[in-house]
C-alpha cells in the first residue's frame, strides 16, 4: 500500500512546482516600465491549507446574479447544463460566494482536481455554443478558485494588461490563469470602461 504524503512532503511538492512556474511564468512578457506581479513562494506556502481547500473548485465570474431567492436553483441548472454539454458528472456543490458584490462569483466544487481542470479546459468552447449565453452582452468567464494572494495577483495583472492594451490600442497582453502573457498576433481592442 502506497504511503500517504505528509503535509511537509506536499509543501515540498508545491514549492518545487511553484519554482518551475515562477521561472517560466513571465519569460514572454516585456511590459515597460511596469513589471508583472509575481507570487512569493514563502507566502504561498504560508497559505498552504487555503490553497489545498480550493484545488477542486472552479469559479464563474460575470454570470447574472438575480438575488431573488431562486438563483441557487438557476445557478445549479446552468452549471448542470454546462457539465452535460461537456460530458462531465454534475458537481458536488454550486453556490454564490458570500460577498457584497453586485454580481457575486459562482463557485463550483467538483470534489476532484481533475474534474475541475477538465471543466475549465472545455469551458470557453462550450459556453460559446450555448444558446442561453449567446444573447448576453458580457460573457461569463471561468477560472480556478484562488487564494487571497493569488486573487490579488490576478487583479493587479488584469489591470496592468488592460492599461497596457489601452495604451497600445490593441490586445497585446492577455491573462492566462493569473499570468500576464504577450499576444503574438495582437488584434484591435474594443475598450470597455473596466478591466475586471
């Protein structure tokens, strides 16, 4: 029987993966005079338990939030429809993040990191084909559930990418996960008065 990894083994594993990510994360980025925000490995390890608790969850942002009392059923129905289109089992739990935002993020717990990753991988293609989404002005986007420090990094990098794209007048930079990346073939950028 395979011995279970201890918390220290898991921390070492995460630390080595973060070292690889950090060494490769911004090699294609040349933003001047700003520098992309990077995560501090020590700070990330300090929040190990938070990181572990989020690894099976996805988040959908910018999905209309009725706050009418029936949104939980509507949200679950929407996510189940998405999962059906992706040939995935329904998630264990679907709920809105408890916050004061006008449109609260929708959290989806799959109970498995591999199911969560498959959902995120298939999300963009699937959402574009759904009739219930085609008429929406602002399309919902999905990401993995982030720790507080990762979320701060994402927000800063989204703002930086937006500001640099406004300056350039085209989509030169984009966000992948929480990283800022340079687009090899920039296209015209339709400016929206928000970077979030």
